[in-house]
């Protein structure tokens, strides 16, 4: 039982660390695809990037746990990486489509710039983020030990 808990801790730790690094990179890379107020300064933009990255980590953690629940295996990253990554990507893209619609069109929490390619009115970049990154996180999480446990 103790070994299982350590295994879960290690899996979650590695998943969170990898998710943070990749999503931080993605958030910075697709900044030009979002619209900011004309007077927005770097402190506000930095806050937005860190806020969104933290949200991405929470979403990814929820996706990891839901995937673990659906596969009935907290070690799916090592034992069933392809099945888990596909499931995580499907969940991620579905949630992102809902979230983007809600936040762009209903709540108007953020807006796309004219550079954002759209698919059915939704930003292509966030959809690709949650289509691609679950595979990258799964692959990288299998390859490295966590920095902390």
C-alpha cells in the first residue's frame, strides 16, 4: 500500500512538473493570438500568462485523475501510455472547446486577436494545445523521475 502511494505521488509530481513547463511555453508562444488592452503592460501580461499556466496545470491534473479513474489505473502513464494519452487528449479538447466558447463568447473573459485561426469560432491554438500536450506530457513523464516527491 505504501509503495502504491509513493507511485501515485511520483506520477502526479512528474505529471504536474512536466505540465507546468510545457504549458508555460505554450502560453507564451501563443500570446500574439490573444487580444490585450492597448495600455496593457508586462506585469499584467506576465500575470495573465502565469494565471493561465496555473489553470492549465489544474485542468491537466483533473484530466490525469479522470483518466486514471476511467482506466482504473493510476500508473497508466507507464503501463498504458497510448490509451491514456488518447483519453486525456479527448477530455482536454472537449473541456477546452466548452471553456473557450464560455469565456470568449458568453463571459467575454478574453478575446482572440485577428491572428488567431478559428475552427467553428473557437481558437485553433488552445484546441491544439490540449490535443498535442497530453501526448507530450505522457511521453516526457515516462522518461524522467520527478524533481520532488
